[in-house]
C-alpha cells in the first residue's frame, strides 16, 4: 500500500481474518436468503413512500436512507437476524462468530458506496484497530438502476480495497439455487480512472489558521 494515499498508516493496523466463500455459506446458510428478502421488502417500501412525495421533498440520499431504515426494521423483526444486530457510529451491522456483515449500496463493480473517512476505509481494506475485533468484514450489498426504479441484485461480497475476493448472488440462493449451481455474477473490469477513491493524507500545519494538503 502507498501510505501517502491514506488517512492512516496501514502498517499501524491489524489485518482482519480472511473468510472463504465456502466457510461463509456454511456459517450463514439459513439466513442468506432472508437477507435478500429483507432488501426486497426495504426497496418496495421505499418505492411506495417515494410515490407519495414530490421530487422537491427528497434529497440525494433520500432513497438510500429510506432503504436502510426499512431494512433495519425488517432485520429487528426477524428472529434469526435480530439477535445479531449491533449499532455503531449511526449505522448497524450483523455480528456473529468470525464475521461482521455490513450493509451497503454497491456499484457495477460491486464496490460499496462510502464516505471516505478513516473508519470506512479501514473496513474497505479489511483492517482492524484492535486485536479484540479481527472479524472478517463481509458486505451485503444491493444494486439498483440509475433511476432507483429496480432492485438489480443483492450480494455477499468479500474484498480488500480494489481487490474482489469472492461474491455470492443472494437472489439465486433465495430462488432455491444451491451453492454448486449459483455461479458468480459477471464483474466488469474497472479502468484506472474508475477505481475505489482513496482519500488524501492531510497534515495539520499551522499557517494562518488553515490546513494544507500533504504533497
């Protein structure tokens, strides 16, 4: 890793545990189809609520915020998921065993949508602050079309920055397709200008009360 590109020195943090696709499915086999149906419910409820509002009443984040809200409502009322829910930094995730499942909208390259702060970038690169929590981060990501009129898919995704380790199509599992037959979604190759954005390192320098970017 090039340290100049990060808000932190990666060498000062601990690598999280790695998770294989097979081990992950064996651990979460029963709940994975539920997570697909949870997003189905959340997206449908968001669309119903949006239909009763004017476009001027909605911000750019309105749709995703409402999907997250309805998703959380579904999870807390699901007996299998409710016991695993944790809250942190105004967000929620599922935690059990060696895994932490975090919920995000993803793009066509199956990269999570993130504000590029230190906390999120550590998750993106599978790094941990403390040895007390080395659980592997798995993204449960959903994709929509540009108009937010269609839920295109829901996936379990394991990655390390720009590197995609594996991906599972939860819609196929929910439709009764077994692991051996589910197959992998087609992942397009991102161009050099279409990679996961990396935040610049900023140094605090006293100069007329302003911060300067590191060069």
